[in-house]
């Protein structure tokens, strides 16, 4: 969905200077709820009205025309973003029904950088789905017994049954991404995993076509990741999201990029490919993720009016991403994104 072209008061007057444009760009990175909160806080100081209706009316009366324009623009942005997702979310319900009728099952891996929008996307994917036929799996640290077992075993225990979809909020690929960078596994454990993981996947995919595996890597820019971390630090409702890995993600940006490159080089195959989701724009990332899931399976009742075409700027095939990273490495001697 393209951003609504609702002009600011400065743009209406035709006097948006370069510095003003830079300020608008900075503002555009602030979330919808943050903008609403900022606008309210400016006019709500010492406002002690218990009636919610009277309070809202008083706030609106005290707002400037520019603040009202911002409020309207952001409200419409959120409304139309949600509305654009709904017909695709309805298609996911049809997909679920297809799995129930055929006994097929789907595994979706949501991996990638911290604060890259995995959790929010999972919530949009599953929001209207039948709760009886999907599960979100987000495993914590392995316990002492699990550490002695095969790494992938504890994930296999949560695989879907016939007619079910399992969405993994981080997967067995933690062994290829987070663990080697943070020192949570040995070099030998990492090498063994990278050598065997594709054959593991081939084994459970060789189920007479009954299991569909989708591997998603969410990719966020360093600047956007930092902005999201700052929001988590300052928001008491989000502080629980900050982890040990989060606190070091920026300092170890290059190491995580190296891990991503090795991951794609070793584990992107024709039968089990990776799809990179560019997630600086959360809405587009969610939309393209849902499209990608729907395009993996043929099902009855598929809408003929919806546009299921993928946006190549947001959803990038794994081998395309590898070629791009190889070009960077050859040209600059390092990865630049």
C-alpha cells in the first residue's frame, strides 16, 4: 500500500525547505501510536476532565490545524493498511480449509534480525485464522536435558499434525544465526548443523507432498533496528522484548550479516529455499509475507480479483539476495547492508 499523499500545512503553502523535509522524513519513522501520543501530550497538560467524550472534545478544540492534519493522516494510514490486509487474511482461512480437507500441513519459519518485525507479522498472518488448526511456536532457551539431545529435536516435537499450520517465531536456524555469533554453541556444533540441516529438511519434506515448508528471513536496516530498540527501551509495554541479543545486535551487526550470508549460501536449496522479507516498512512486509504464503499452495476458491503478484523490492528470493551480497563483497570487500 502506498503512503497516502496528505500534504502537511507547510507543503500546502509551498514552503517545505530541505530541513523541513528532513524533519518530515524523521517523523515518518515514528509509529502511529507515538504520533498520536505526541499530539495529545502537547495539549493535554493539566487537563483534568473525567468524562472521556468531553476530554476528547477539549483536546480536539485545543489542537492546531497542523496537529489535526497529522492525526487524520495517521488514522487513515492505519485504517487503510488494515483494510488492505483483510482480503488476503480471508484467503488464509481458505488455505486452512484446504489443509483440513487434504490432510496437508505447513511449517513457516520466521527468522532474521532482532526487531525485524517477525512477531507483528505472525500476529497479522494468524489474526483471523481458525485457532484449532494453527499454532505459534516460540521456544525459549533449551534446558539441560535438551542440550544433550539433537538440536532440531525440540523443534520437531512441535511440528504440525495433518491439517495444521505451525508458525515458528525463530526456528532451528538459531544454530546458524544467533548462537554462533553470541557464543551459545561451539564451532563444531555449528559446523555439524550446517552440514546436516538440509538433509533433515529433505527427510520431513519427503512426506508424499504432505508437508509444505516456508523459510522466511526478515531483514531490517541498521538504522531502523536502532529506532525500534530505542522505542522498546522507552516503552514500558515493550521493555520485555529487550533481550541479551538485542542489546548487542547493533555492535555485532557485521557478524550477524556474515552469519546471514553463510546461512543463505549453505541452506538455500531448490527444494527448500529462503525468502528474504525487507521489513523496514512493516505493513508492506506483512502484506508480502501473506502473499508469499498463499502463493505456495493451490487451493479452492482462490480470489480472482486480488493481486497476488509479489513485490520484488520487499520479497526477495534467497539466491537473488546471495548474488547481491556476493557483488558487495567483491566490490567493497565487505557487506554494506
